[in-house]
C-alpha cells in the first residue's frame, strides 16, 4: 500500500497497519473516538491490561505473537467473567528500531486472532518512547444481565476447578531464557500464545471465577481471600501437560507459582460437581477444554495451602508474580 | 490507610491509591473486568490515548497534574464528538523512583477531575518498566443515537471555528523548558492542565468537529482533507490569550503549529454562523467558552493555507506534531 505523503507520518503509519483491523464502529480510525450502539439487552464488560518489553515478553519474541499475547490475556479476563468479546482498543509506545516489517507481522497476528475470537479494533493511539516497547489494550465484551461471574460467590465446600494445564507458560519462559529443554516446542508456544477460554459456559455452573495470570497458588489464595475462605490444593491433581511432566518433578514449583497460565480458576458447588467430573470437559469458542478438580474451599483461616501427595503442606520460595 | 500485608504488593498498591476512584461498575477493582448496563437508548463512544514521560509531560511536572492531563486529553476527544463522559480505565507502566507520595498526588488530581467531569474509574492495570513512565487511558462516553459529531460532514463555504485560545499549551511547554518568560503562570498551567470543552453543544450547530491536539494548522488541514476540501485560516483572527500575546509576534508560529491546545475545531454552515457570531460563546460543563471564526472551507485543492494580515500565505518550519 503506498504511503500517503500528504499526511503526517503518524497517520500514514496507522493507515498502513491498523486500518484493516478496524470494524465499522471505528469510523476508519479517522475520528476522535469510536461510536457504536451497545448490544441490546446486555451488560457491557470492560478491562484493560498493559505489557512491557522484558517484563511480559522478550525483545526477540516474534512480532506476530506479541500483540496476540496481549489480546489473548485480555480475552482471558472476559472469559473469566463469562463474557462475549465485542471490541478492543490499543495504545502503543514505540521504541526506535521497530520497522514496518515488524508492525506488519504484529498486526497480521492480531488480525488472525480478532477473526478467530469474533471482535474488531475500535481505536487507539501510537506514540514514541526511548524506553522499552509498552502496549496497552482495552477489551470490551458483553454478557446477559446478571450472568457475569464474579470472584465473589464461592462457599465453603465448593470444589476448586481449573481449565487446561498449569505451568506451561512459566516453563516456556525458562525455555526461551535458555534454562530448560523443550523438544516439542509446546512450552514456548504456550508462553507466547496463551489460550484464552473464551465462551466457557460458567453461568449456572461456577459460583466464582478468575483467570490465572500471576501463578496458580497466589491466584487461588486471592480467590479464597476475596470470599473470606481458605482453599486447599492437592498438588498431585494439578493438571500438567506432557511437556511439563517431561521436565521432571523439580519444576513442579515453577508450574504452581510461575504465572502466565491464562487458564480459568473456578469454584463449583458440590451439587454440580458430579456431572462436571463425569464430563471432564467444557466447550469454548476454540473447542472442548479439559477441566480438573484440584482442591476445595474451607471456612478456616483465610489463605491457600498446597498439599503434597502425602498430605503434607508444601512451602514455596515465592507464590506468584507482583508487577511492582 | 494500613497496608494489607496478606496481599501481594501490587494489590495493596491498587487498593491504597485507586480504590477511592472506582465507581460501582468497577466491582472494587477486585474482579477481572468491570460490568455495567449501558445508558438506555444511547450510543457508546470510546477512545484511548497514551502519554509518555519526556514526550507528553516532563519528569518534574507535579504528580497532581500528570494524570489529570491525560484524563483531560481523553475528555477532549469525547467533547469533539459531542459525547457525555461515563467512565475511564487506566494502565500504567511504573518506572523506579515514583513513591507513594507521588501516587497519592497523582490520584488526588484524578479524583478532583472525575468529580468535576462526572465520570468514574472502571478498571486498569499496573506494571513496571525500566524506561520512562507510560500512561494509557481509555475513556467511555455516550451520545444520543446519530448525534455524534464526526470529522466528516463539512461543506465548502462552512466557516472554521475554534473554542477558547490557541497556543497557550505550546508556549507553556517552552516556559517550562526555560525558553520563555510567563509572569502570570497562565501558559504553564494550560500546558499542564488542558481545559476539555466537555458538554459543548455541537449537535445541530457543527457539520464536523475534531479536537486540536497536534497543532492548529496541521489539525485544520487534516479536517479539510478528510472532507475533500481545503481550508484557509486568517492568522490575525486566531484567538490568543493575553499571556500568549504578551510573548510577542515572534511566537505566533509556535501558537499556530505547536500542539497541546485541546480546543475544539469545528465547521459551521453559513446559515448558522450569524447567531453564533452574535453569541460569541457556547456553554460547556465548566461554564461558557468563547468561540471564534478563524477561516473557511473551500472546494479547491485539499490542504490548509494560513494567510497573514496582508492576505499573503505564511510558511512554517513545521505544521504540527507527529508522534513517531
């Protein structure tokens, strides 16, 4: 596409790379804001997340996956609420050294994902920085009134369940840093491309839910505390991928505390657990996903306890990520 | 407020500083996303802008004004569409060296502004960076269906109008950089605290509108091009503040091209100009604001031409800001 030389660089940059991502509400990315009629009879759900080079992704990660990772992290927030994606906005602070080829790949990845997950770009802003690349994404979704799943709602006795497998993302980061072998490539791929569980049918099933982004142990403890409860996790029941198991038991702590999972952690009342146990999977927009019972909520002192296969409490060097 | 030591640093940071900004939809900033019922019978308007330290604000700008500046820039986008503010989300990439006192002042400023402009915090994210501070803000507003004012809609013969005064922000930056005297303090104050024209009654009056953020000349040219028109500006009619005039005629170019105005530039059909000329002001949420006719749209070649008091075209070293 030819550069429109009558326009300042910034407009031509946005036109070249982002206009093909824009939906009708974006008004061609040429106005001060996007305008749309909200879906009739639905509540809106909105969240924002930022990613910083060297913190959430690596400078030599493929451009094609960096934007998708951020979009997928945000989609995971919608999935945790049981919401349907509607649209997204992106701001980016560009550092020197990222050329047109980089942004073509960056936007190409985003285009594939927005098609798959059924949403489109509403707007955003580009600016420059002398520091690391910073991306910020706002995601907008919708849900039937009263059907959003909150973090609050779990009761003592509810089971603690999780989608998919835990630890692949954290191990993938170690692989990319050179500290771990990954013959199948599965771990690095999960670090770079989380699999948001969009469309997970939590309404009528889960009493509370959140997405696991900062480490299973920390996030489970957080879910328990929000409900004034404690939670016990049986480490041996935590679902690990074949690639994660192949790393050996010395990597279990990394799996349980490492972060970057983007699975959904949810509480299920006892009366609904048997049929879920029998099914073993739930449907998502991307197909069926296994679900596993890994623990239970209790009324005793708040917090999280992880038990090993002998029922003894495990101790960890750290329980998860804090972005400060 | 005591630090909740049972929580990771990040949660306690958000709790300390941001929870008092959160409205009911934010669910106490404790969930994966905010949930709200959109205002009945209205379209939603949404925009996002980022600000980077050393690009959009200075490291020694008061913390109290930095967040407000970004919020006000976003409010200016809503004002340009004729939309009413509803809510906002903030992501921030913190650099080392910004302490609790800094964030208290930062959030204090935001609290005053969200009260004044009638909106509340919906959510966001905090993370860390080794580079300059990066802030990204998404703003959500609403408008009656079909009443959003677009950039497209101006006709040849329409007058070009602008709110308030032009150039104060750009001169204020020069003052803060030590290159210009500002005995009244007006210029620095306008650089740090733009005055978004929220509530400006553009519906039924303006055929097109945008906010002036990257320099009057560039933005006017952009508005003309979007409409397949040219625009002529009479430099002598561009409204300057007393403080800007006191800087002397050698600063006129800075005023016309400098950016950081956050005034509203709008096109008015001839039939509506006489009464507007007589009134000379329009109401906003913050009180009446002067409006001035500074030029006219034409059918000839697209672009912008600025004429001096003798009707001769003026030439500028640059026409505005491009954030690349």
